[in-house]
């Protein structure tokens, strides 16, 4: 089995010029954690996701050196502060806030299932873009997530097992006829 059998083909995408606010509304509306970003030719540019948003909403003090700060309770956490930080980034293009290409992992349609599981396990995110490499360009053909693995594979396996077990159980159940129910 390959990634192509599990992936979501032709996923919703963002253009690199789309605003962060529009991306967030789209993510919320469709209940997705990540959206691939493509250029005008459909070539993959990067991934905009919920992890990146979490980082963007942190106050600047927490972003400076987050490993040396073990207690962030002194930072403002009121709605007004969050709205202010969101307003600063809302009209900026998503291309300013993509996951770093060095960290971003992807797979190809012919990636085998064990390889896909290993990539998802190593990935810092819960989904991977599915890419076809054309020279130096990367064409987005789908997206695959841990949820896709669960939904399309594991759940189907359990459903098939249940369906094959039910007819066998029905055959083993003793049938009672009219003579069995009326002793004389």
C-alpha cells in the first residue's frame, strides 16, 4: 500500500499571498490543522498550520528564547493582548509565516505505508504534504495526516473484522423452532 491510497487528493490550499486572517478563518471553517501553500502554478511553497499560529500568538518575550524561560505566567494572557497580536499579523501574507523548509517533511504518492508511518512519527506536525518532484519544482498532489491513516486504514480493518465475525457468530447461534418452544 502506498500514500496515494490513503492521502486526501487535491486538498484545499492557500496562495502565498493570502492573508493570515483568511487562512485562520478557512482552517476554522473546515476544521483542519494545516493548509498547504502553493504559488500561481500550483507548486508547493510551504505549510501554514496551527503550530505556527500558536508560535505567532506568543508574546515577543516568550519568542525570544523560549528555552530559558520556564515560567511564562508573568506574560499577559488577556483577550485584548491576543487580539492585538493577531491584528498585527492578520493582514500579512501567509508566506511570511510558513514552516521552515529545513524542518518541513513531505512524502511522495509512491511512499510505502511503513515509510509513511515513520515520516509521520518523525514529523513535528500531524500531516505531510504529498509532492511530485518535477525538476526543481514540487507539485502538490495531496496531503496525508495521521487522521487519514486512522480513518482510511485502521478503522476499515476493524470494520472488516467485525463484518466477517458477525456472520460467523450468527451461524453458531442455535435456532429454536416452534416445537422447541412448546414442551408437551
